[in-house]
């Protein structure tokens, strides 16, 4: 299994042997999924969904500013300002395995804030989590152009985590409704069309042509079997990607 060694500017080839790499498995059960993306893209919403939490979840687990959905109203900043690894059963189902989800502050603020955020993420992962299996980059499905700032940040993460970083990245198209009405609203924007567009936007990165994606919304009719099934299918695809990475 391909694992990412979380050390500053170290190559993936320097990873610890398999016998040593999972010494903190009880604290941070695998797979371990880091949620990245712009502020307001739905990162914390996805993080809560993976752990089976309601969207109105209030973080009393560790008292940090994370895993709470919404914007602060301060220049479009998200509520998440800390890096927090939380564990629970996948989708909150006690019959399913435990996983670790790491919520992170959003991109898109001032340069000095971006640098502070990246430092927080890398230090928390390096010092506490130590290994991750996947990075889920959450992007609004209506955002058809990626900013230079986002591409610069991805490039920086690649320089930190090594040239194989993109192999452990899965894209998440957020606000992707599952109803027939949503399908009509999207028109020609099919799943394949959205993914191909993202691959083009990330084409400056080696391996972009192999990027995979899942399609997510927290707002669906839970009484509609088709929508519920679609939600579980997308979340399971993300879980399986992280498990197999």
C-alpha cells in the first residue's frame, strides 16, 4: 500500500517500513483522509458526512475550531481554523470500520494566512497523524476555473509530500445534487465532463490524467432510496480509494 511520509521536503521513498509505519493505528485508525479545498467549498460538511455526523454538528470532541459547517461572515472565511483529526465509524455505522478524517482550514485567504494554514496542516500531520492514505480536494461543482492560488498551493503540497502526491489525491465535486431536478439543472455537466475539465486544469501536474473523483452533497432526500443509495455509493468510493491508495 502506497503511504505518504509526512516529513518536510522528504521523498516518499524515505517512508518507514510497513512494520513501523502504523504505530499509532489505535489513535488514528486507517484509512486516514485529509480534507483540503477552498473556504466555503464544503470541506467540513464532507468531513462530517464521512463520520456520520449531522451537518449542524458542534465540535465538543476537542474544543477546536473545525468540523463545523458554514462561513464566519468575515471576508468569506470558513469556520475551520484548526487542523483536527477525528475518528469514528465510517458513515457513523457501528458495523463498519473506524476511519480518521482530518479537517483543515480553507484556501483562498491572504498570502500570509495561506502560508500559516499550510504550516499548520503539515505540522499537525507530521507530529500527530504521521501517515495519511488520501487527500480529498473539495471543489464546488459550479467553480469551473481553478485559481492560480489553488494551483500554487497544490504545487507546494507536492513539493512537501513528494512527486507521488497526486497519486493519493481524489477530487470531490461538492454541491452535486442527486435528484432528477439537479440532473436537469446541470445540463451538459455530467460526471465525466466535470472530471475531464478538472484534469485539464491540473494538467501541469504529473499524473493529472489519472485523477479520480466522487460527487457529493449533504442535502438530499433521505427518504428517496435512489438518492440515499447514490450518497452511500459516492462515500464508499472515497473510502475505498483511501483504503487502496
